[in-house]
C-alpha cells in the first residue's frame, strides 16, 4: 500500500519529470512520473507469483498447477483492488478510470512477458511500452490509450485483454523452473539416481 501512496503523491505533479506537458489543453491526463511508477507495484505483485519453496514442489506427488492457478487469481484480485484503495489520494484532475485501465495494462503486460521470459525482460518491455506512450508525438494522440481519456473504451478493451492474457498465461502455463530444482532432489531419503 505504501507504493500506492507514493504513486498518488507523484500524480499530484502538474508536469512530467522532464518538465514537458504531454496532454493537449483541457484533457485530464495522467502524469508521466505516476505512469512510470506503476512499474513498482507490478513488480512487487509479480514477485509474489514465484515459488519460494521449489525444493518442496519438486518432490510433491501431485501437480502444483491447481494451487498455482488459485494463487494467481488471488493475486490478480489484490492487483485489481489495491489501486482503488489509493484512488481518493490521486489528484482530482486525473481520470480514475483512465488510471485504472493504465494499471491493468501495465500489470497484464508485465505478467504475460514474465511468464514467457525473465523478470528483467518484463520490466524492460513494459517500461518501453510506457515510454512510447509518454513520448510526445511517438504514438498518435488518437491512439494513445494511456493519456487520451476520450478513448476510454478502447483503453478498457486493451487493459482487459492485457490483464486477462497475463492472468491466463500465469495461471495455466506451468511455473518456470527455478534455480536449484533441476531434478536433483531426494525422494524417500534416497539420493537421486539410486533405487
């Protein structure tokens, strides 16, 4: 929750970190600093999806897939509720629905990329997407789902697709192997390789 307080504070700035005003006059765009800071809670939540006990999972008789899927759905619920708890602290000019759709897009992208690649790749790719939307003129204004509040329906569709895809990938694909769990485990007290 502390991270969301930090983001809410950053949203109260009127210009970006570089001093540029990105939105055309009259729009209630998110601040670039607050958008980039959305990577922090996404990383924290993504970190909760990795197993802390791979040695126990490597020796269990049943698949860990159902428990992992339930865990992913639970973390998704936390991810959906947490920004709403911080929403009263966000600057009043920021469209809350736009803020929430941007958050869902960030979380969904991070989770989808983290499932098919390393966590650092998820961070870099999600940052590049946010930087692309935050760079003036790089993404046409009528397609900018992060800052253009007039295309909220399209932004909601992208956010739903991203979060849904990321959640499905995280829940249904088997958890990636962790370091140290490469089949060198003991069962029933016997060293690996002996019967």
